[in-house]
């Protein structure tokens, strides 16, 4: 059973296993904050949304001055709690904006009802260029909700208009975690660090470069790329909310740092691009009882960098290339 309704720019979705909402107006992309409810346990996500999209960036030369309105980082200190410099010392700069989640304000969306699933394809064209780059790159996101699963599929795909030595898309994966000294979660799990971190590890702020940083090529590539947190239910350990990147090499960089909340930023791509090139990634996002279940889901869909729909009565299938669909506003 899958049902959905649309009211005031909010798509409400119910499957056998989940409740979820997708906002096409206001704070957009991914699944809306606090709306992914696990019917099995009653747990819900603890942050500001799941599979949220931002902007395009590239590495910066730390010796060059930071231009006005450019991405700000701090060369000398770790003042990552400063609202103007929240992400520490890693040198990066914008290629195109604006930030989709906060500034797009409205997204096109196409809904497909299939046999045993519901899909939503959203899109946006960046219109703010930085430096010598031009605007016009296209982002598309496909969300697929299977009828009986406690998780959904998500994909991001960028078609760029710029030649760039190393271009990447910033997302929140699975999403940030809002808490007060670990009051609502037990652990954070990071597969690339083989780390099961207790909530006490996040009692105080620290920068992305200080702890839990993943950078492609600097760490051993793991079989699974899983980032998850275990919620508390009535003061006891509950299920896990996980974001699983199905083709680990698609991840360029990933952070899990504390700055008033746990910031789970992930960047995909990081490849040299020519105009017309595409890059992206595919994920499983949702609820699991334990690590074994997460790894089983990762293995079942391992290697997917995208999703294709085989037709209105078909089913989602993993793929490595790109498929386009026409988008219409709702």
C-alpha cells in the first residue's frame, strides 16, 4: 500500500513501513525534517531533513585571497562555530549557487506511481556563477519509496556547464542531527573509520578537519559507505537512521563534526569536468535495526550510481549512466 497527497507544496507519503513528507516550496530537496517515521518503532529523524542538496564547489588554493561572497574557511584557526565560517580550515570555493535547500524556494517535481513504489523526480538549474565560471548547471534528484521497505532510495545527478579540474556537489547524507548533549541519540556509526562513536563524543564543538573526516584517496576504501545514528526511544536504544552511498568511490569527502549540532556533510564527484559532463551518486536512506541490516542493504544494491525507472508499472533498477525525464511543476 502506497498513498500520497499534495497540499500547499507538501507531498505526504505513506507506505507499509514509512511516513514521509517532501517539500517543493520553502526549505526544499530530499525528505522534510522530522517527517521520516518508522512505523515499526515510531522513531523519526532528528535533524533538518534527509538527502538535502546544496551547491557546487571545487578545491581552493589556500595561498589565494578569499573573494567577497565566496566560500569562507579559516586558514589559521578552527572557529567553526562562527556563523560566517562554520566549516573550519578546509580550502574550497564555490563554482555555482545558490544553495538549493535554502534559496531555491521552489522545485519542479514529477511523481510516478508504479507497481510497488512511488517516485519523485525534482530538479533545479543553478543561476549564480562564481569567479570565471558560468551558471546553468542542472541538478536532479530522484526519490523512490518502495511499498514495504523501511528505507527509500535517493539519487543526485549534476549535468555541468563548466570545465573544472575537480568539481563536487555538497549534500547532507543522511542528514544533520540536532541534539543537546546526546539527549536523543546513542551512537553515530561511520563505516569508513570503522567507528562506533558514543553520544558523549559530541558534547563539545570540533571542526571537520579534526575528527571523523573522510577524503577519497587518503583512507582505504571500504566495501560499504555507511553513516548512521541510533536514536533513543523512551530513553532506551532504538533503531538506526542510516545513509548508505551505494558506490563508495562516488564520495569525494565526508564530514561528521559538531557545531551546535552534528553536521553530516558529504560531497560527491570531485572529478575533472567538461561542459555537458554528468556526475552523481545513489543512496539508501532509512531505518535499520542494526549494522548487519545496513550492510545487507548496501550489498543488495552495491555499485549503483543512479536509478532508472523501467516504466509506470515497472520497478527501480540501479545503473551507472544517466537517464533524463521531463519535469513539470506541481
